[in-house]
């Protein structure tokens, strides 16, 4: 794996105090209008995110969709699209008040073919991207609780020396929640334990049917980190720096008890399933994937049926490789993997995106 330079202080407290001069922020915030909240069974109502120069929509150059945001009936914010034209350590946007997180959130994101970076979003709405190279900053599949969230989340009991990092990073304590259809989300952050040891055990309703590997942001963004989540509910943070800090923001997956109708995909070429890739779409038009594959000799893994295809190409980071990797999904439904060693193993569990027309 190529170690990338990050502008990220080695002092923990400084992360909470990250600040930058924002040109035009007053106008952006003042011009925001409240977005209507959809019902529990309606398509989302999306709002375009106003980007800070030199950042601009990545739709024209890369076909990755215009950055936009929505908020669901429970106050959870969902992002999609991508921005390009900016550089590492710069602010992409100031989110309007209704789209701001209740806590500081850190996400791994796709920034170039096979390369991932990081996106930080502060409670004041500041979105900052880190990584090198940055051809684009993908927002596809990111979600988090807003200031007005009504989601009922269950605190998780830390084990084996792992502790909540909320007192230092103001990210919230580790919690788990699920939608009515059984889509599980984690929040908060943790550290202090030993990498690849169990940090906590998910209660039975929140467990996946198969072992899944979901990418996470860990301290400094200098290594590839992920959560190894087992059907028993055991969750193990994996990566060189996960013990210092691991964010759970953005971790979403389909539970074993989910009522979402899932379609099985036919694998291409030499790809073989570790567990069979499947996908389903919820009432809001959000597609949820699960499954892991190995031993592919080409990037293309499978093709989605028309009902599960995006309206534009998306890129998202994936977990479970010894080096950075990501997947792309085209409007024709072609799902491919990128990155060193990605063809030896790729896990698509936790990948979400909006279906065309939603």
C-alpha cells in the first residue's frame, strides 16, 4: 500500500479544533432553505450542495453526479454525487443547517481509481477532504445523524480494552441502530484496544447473515482499515492505527433479519463468491449491496439488473484488502473493482447508492 500524506495533527485535541477560513460561507448558510422530510415510504427530496471554489461538480468531467443531500423522516442525512477540482486539506462546502451532523464525523471516500481519501464533516457544516491524489471526492453512500435526528440508537458495550473516543474527538459514543427493514448503522468512535481483537458484540437483531468487511476511517488516514463483522455479532477493528482512533460513521449493512427483497447476481469471468453477492432497493430508492468475491482475473465482477442501477457512475471505498481498493458502478449496472490486490478479494457489503430516477 502506498502511504499517503495527510494534513492531520498528531495531537488528538487538535482534530476537534480543526478550522479553516471559509470564503463565502455566510452567503451559503444564509441562502439555505429547509428541505422537506419525506415520509417513511417516499422517494427522497434532494438539494444540491453549494461547493466552495475551486471545487465543482464531478458530473461533467467524470459523470459521477452533482453533489447533493437529503434528510429522511428520522433526521438522517444522506449524501451522493462527487466534487472535483480541489486539493487535499481544503474545504469542499459548508452544509446548510438542516444537513449538519450532530457530532464530528469521519468517512473513508473514493478519490481516484484504486485510491481512497477521507472526508470530515463538522457540526458547523464544514466539509473537508484529505488524500492524494484527488481526481474527485465521492460522496456516494455517505449518511449520518443530523442535529434533529430522532433515531433510537443502542449504546454498545466495549470489550478487551476498547473504549469510546467521544471524550477526545467529540464523535459520540459507539451506538447501533436499524431501520424498519433491517438496515443497520453504526455511529461514534473507539480506540484503546489491540487491532484485530473484538471491540464489541452486536445484539442479535443487528447482526449480518455472513462475515462482512466494511471500510472505516482510522487515525491519520494512513492505512487501510476496516471492521470485520461476524454473524455472531463480534466486531473486530483491523488496521495499523485502529487502536489510536477508529470512526464508525457511515458503517451500514444489511442485517440477517432484514425484510428487504434481495436479488442474487451472476458473477463474471473467474470471480467466485466468499458469500453470494446480492442487492435490494428500499422505499426511498436506495440500493443496498452485500456479498464478497475472490479470485477475479478482470475488474468486472457482476452486472446489476435495471431496477438496481444508478443514474450516474458511482465510486465507493470497499473493505477487506491489504491495500486500498474501491468499486465503480456504471449506469449500465457494471460493477468493477479497482486497487492493488482488489481482484484477490473484494467485499461489497455496506455499499449503498441511489437507484436511477430516485
